């Protein structure tokens, strides 16, 4: 059935009034969307970006250019609609859902926030596991439920973004442990540490990595992950269960996809890598996943900003498959002999 | 005044709640849009894509995979709304204007088409100049007027696209003559000629190029250009006159920008290169213009499809500059000492 559908989709794509393959990666996107939805006429009408926020014990080692309080302050900025992801999502017509996955701050019963806090931040993974197995399970399960809710709300596409001071450290450690990428390649400047800060960050991550040997995906998440990273990984798995296309943002979101992929390889078929981040380790992470992102805009912000900017391309892919005329219908000649 | 505005724009960009430079090329776009419009709060609300169609005498040398009649058949497809550019423009919210710049077909008084035909196709540039100086002047002037009309209709952004069987041959010859790029680098498969076809195309273009020596931009357009290429070049010049941002599509549209740039270098400041085409010569053309395109989606269709897909990015750039909170307004801490 899958092969028959693939052939049907390819024939529809090739019959459009354009040279074979001339819409390039939009054609790949259309094919992927059709296979995900299990139909020759896939739709891309509604999309949501879920921004998962969490704090990191390793921040206390001085690995970030910003103080930890910025995590909750940015959550307030998301709720007020003034952050980059809000503005870009409005611009492209996506809804934003803001989730407290594990911020070290008491938001009370503030409106608009999805209260899914597993713990007020992770423990410091430089000296101990970031989270317990129960915490990691909870984060994965809540992420999965958020994806299911998005499907029930009518979304065909789910983008994942994040906020968490020091979370490039967590992503670098996951990349190192799950794909064997050396820490000097996997570690970058995050939101902008200087040379001394980068040296300190590398020393901290080297110490953290030395605590453990080879790890499976679940154990790596427990040892080094973030609550927001585990929740994104869960949401990716939940999206695949409901046949949603997943727009993967930059370095942190890609580390969540890497973990999800090691937990359940089929999730890879649902993923579209939205953009190539300027963060140093992202190229190696994409290589580990054999992924080629759609956009290369030098973004290094996270929040889901890159994923959001890829939504018009997914819509365009569905639109050409649905709306373009065929050679026969339009009365246009094909290639000469 | 220009430097003061640049500083004002950069300060606005840097004050937003994000690490410095973290929105990458969107920041460059916002700056460029502000400088073009001469204001710190530029807008990107309305955009039009003008699709210029023209035929090429050199098609009779067998340089294309498609017969010449496809040019007018595709114009009919554009008017019916079933071509790729129609569908993608609808998807991103742009209006489409279809222009007969020089198609070898009598469309009568058909509705929806802008009748700007300079001649029913060019002469065969393998053996004689493609157009007269008067024809080239007319094409440039009509293009300029179309851009002025777009400005009067309320557009801030103008995209240019084209249709014309054999027009990659014209673009390759322009690239060769205006930027000194060897024909073996400048010549590609267009809509998909096979190896024998590519060899024939190269032989024809070599013969055509040998007819003339060094040429200025206007003379190169007369000798080797297309009527649709000259009209696009005129539209680009007219857009700059009215302070519109110009979205440059792929290989053919970039060759029009190259000619326009040599006629009036200031036009370069108004241009945004939308995408890297899969057509062989485009990389060399972009290098000649020191241009780095926004998208790399392996498109090789023309019509303005790549330019259209970049419109959401321009909107996103204007949106973040307008809508994002500043650190001060959002109460978010800056970088740690």
C-alpha cells in the first residue's frame, strides 16, 4: 500500500505543468506529506508551534552568556506575544503554545501557559544525572499528549521550539553521547559566550561527559537532557503517532529529534529539518541524522523560529500538488522527442 | 541621513529580545528594507510578481527540450491560474501579473494579459542581433512602467519572473558577455536537455558569442537578450526608482539583474536574491554579483517561483522589526557581565 501510494504521488507530481523535478525540494516535501497522511491529496492547513521551556542545573557552572532568570522572563515575553517566535508565527499564520516543561520559577496560575512542569529545572549534569527516570518518563509522556492535542485541534503540522538558558550544553552532551561526535565539535557559543566562556563551557562538558560511558537514548536523556528537550522528544513521537509532519527547529530541537529517533526510528520519516543553525554543533548533528535542512538563514535563536519560517514552504508544497494543472488539462506540450 | 538611518535601524534590531545577530539574515533583510524605504519602520504588506513572457529566435537552433509553442501555452496556463507561480503566489499571498513582452503568438484581446509585446519573439542571436536598439529601449521602458504601476497599486515588494523557451541560452550569453564567465560554465541543461542536446546548445552558444567582441550592457541585451529579459531589467530599474524591494528569481531573472546593474549600479541595493537555482550557470552569476540567495530548494522552473517563496521571509523580517519587544520593554535581563 505504501509503495502504491508513493507511485501515485510521484505520478501526480510528475504530471504537473513543469519540467520533471523542477520544483526540487518542494516535490520531496509534497511526497513526504502525502506518505505521512497516507493519501494522494495531503493537506497543510493548520500548524502549531509548541515552545517548551526548561531550566538546567548545569547553568550554575557558568556555561551561558545569560543568567538563568532569562528563561522565565522569556516565558513571560512569549505569553505577552513579544518574542521572535510570536511575531514570526503571526507573520506566517501559526498558533503558538507556550509550555512550562521545567522552569525554575513559580508562575502561579498565570493564564495562557501550559502548566506541564516536571521539576523546577534539572540537576547539574556536570556532577549528577540531570533527571530521574520517572522525571524523564513524565516529560516524554506530557510531550506526547501535547502532540495528540494538536492533532485533535486540527493541525497537520507540528513545530517544536524551546527556551532554556544553558540548553546548548545539554544538546552538545546528547550529540556527543548519542552520535559519538567529539565535544570540541559538538560545543559552540550558544547565545554568545566569548572565548574564555567557550573554554570554560568545554571544560565543564568534558567533566560532565566523563561521568558516564556509552548510553542508550533514554539513559542519555536522564543523564544530560533537559526537561524541555525530553518533552520535545515526546511531542515528536506523539506527532508521528498521529501522522503529523514535524518541523524540527535548530540545534536543541534537533538533539530532541536525535533522542526520539534512537527511541523509535520511524519518527525520522515524519521530520522535516527546517533550518541550518549557526550554532557550531548543528552541522554535525544534521550529518548524524543524514538531514539536509530547508533554510540556511544563519539563525541561532531557538524558540522554534526556524521551524516557523519553514511552514510557508510546507503549505506551498501541498498547494502545488493540489492546485497545479497537469500537462493534459492545460493543453501544454511535453518535451520534444 | 543614510548613515544615521542605518544606525537607527541597527539599534532597533539590536534592542530586540534576542542575542545580538541571532535572527541572522532576517536582520539583514530588515535593515535593507528600512534603507530602501528610507524609514526606521519599514512595511512589507503587499507584493506582486510580474511574469514576463517572450520567445527567442535561437530556439530554432534546437537548444531547448521543449518546443517554442510551450511559451504561449504556458501564458494561457498562467492566465487560467494553473501554473506553479499561480499556485505558489496564492499560497503566500501575492498577486500575479502576466505580461506578453514578446511572445510569438497572437493572443488577440484576451482578458487578464498585459499586452506589452515589443515584437513576436527575438531574432536568432546565433546569426544576428536578437533585437534592435529601439526594441530594447521599448522593452526597458515598458518594464519600468510596470514597476511604477506596482508602486502606485500599493506594493512595497516586486518579484520578477519569466517564461520563454530557450531563454537559458540568452541568459548564458549575457553572463558570458557581461561577466566574462566561460560558456562551458555558463551553459546548463535548462528545462532538461540530454547530453547530446547540451553539446548542441554549447556549440550554438559558442557560435553566437563569436559574432561579437566586448559589449556594454545595453548592446549585450540587444545582441543576445530576450524581450522578457530586457523588460524584467527595466522593471528592476523602475522598482528602484520607486523604492521597491526587488525579489530576484533564478538564472534568467538574475541575468536581467546583471544587465540592470551594469546599466545603473544602484539597483543592486534594492535586490534580494531569492533562491539558488539548480541551473548550472546560476552559481557563477550570483558570484559575479556577490550575491548569496536566501533559499536553496533545487528549483529550476523560473516563472518567478523562487522569488515568490521568499516573500514570507521579507514579511517576517518586517514583522520582527515592528512587533518584537525590546529587552527594556519586556523586562528581560541582558548578557551577564
